[in-house]
C-alpha cells in the first residue's frame, strides 16, 4: 500500500486491541510495514488479517513484555530481519485495581511496574540501535493524565505512568543532540477501550471517542517531520 510511510517499519506494542490495534491499522494504511506485538495470538492474527485485507503489510510477533527476556527476544527477532526501525509505539500497559494507596495489591502493583516501567526501559534500550539507524525515527509513548496529576484511588497506575513519562522525556533529551530520533508522549484522554471500561464500568462507551481518533493522531505524528519533543493531550 503506497503512502507517506511507505518503506518504513513500525513496531506497535499492545497491538491486539483498542488503541494499539487501531494504530497498527492506521500506520499500515499510510504504507508502513507494521510489526504487531502482544500476548493474544488470535487477536493479533485478526488485526493482521484486517491490515492485509485492506492492502497493507504486517507481521505478528507475539510476546509477553512482562517476561524477563521478552523484549530481548523481540528485539533479536526484529534485528535479524530488518536493519532499521522507523517507529516505535509503546502502547501496552497494565491497569491495577483502583484502590486507596494503603490497600494497593502488591502483585498487581508489581505487574504494573513490570509492564509500564521496566518493559518501557527495556524497549528503549533494545531498539535504540535500530532507531538510530533510521533517517527520522519516532518513539511514541501512550500515557495518562494521572501520571502528571495524581488522582485518588489511581495511585498504583499513576505512579507507573509518572515514571513512564520521566523515562521517555529523559530519553528524548539524551538522543536529541546525537541522533535524529524524535520522541512524543501522547495522552489520549477519554477513549473507548477495554481499560477505560474496566476503570469506568458504568460509562456509556458511545460517550467517548473511538480508538481510531487516537490512531490517526499517531499516524500524523509519524508523517510530520517536526523534530521537536512533543507532549500532546488529545481533546475530549
């Protein structure tokens, strides 16, 4: 499929559903070859089939980012097939049960730390060489407003997103002068996802925007040649 991202390679984490799946389809529609990663193989195959049926190009790479060697195995597989990575979309995240700080479940908090923080650092470290070989690579991290503005009962998730933001912005400063890598932190705001439904079970899904709206913004960031660091919050 011809488009402004033709010849580019994109990796999207959490690509089996929601914003990740919509982003994968949007990037493929613009010509990118998209590597879809996530834990649900069948769901990844469904997204891959939709991309192929629309004339796009995609490859699935099932992996659990929470496994100790998950990111390393993913990076090794991609580096064995491609020389560069043009776009890394860090979308996968884990939302612990909303609860007071004093009642945070240690197991769930540990999973959130692993998925939202440790995996993010591992992705940046593992794919930095491939990103630096690209002409104009872009890293997009999907965040949440509770990372910057603490909210009651969101402490476990918010703490991990605060660290997530810090890692990405620090990385942006570190690569700014030594590479052409661009970094963007995007807060999608209220979006129709399974995570949103878990946090707000009584909310009418039709009252919030679809994940495709976020995906289109990510695609535009990938196409835009602006080299500045971006911190974007989408309108409600």
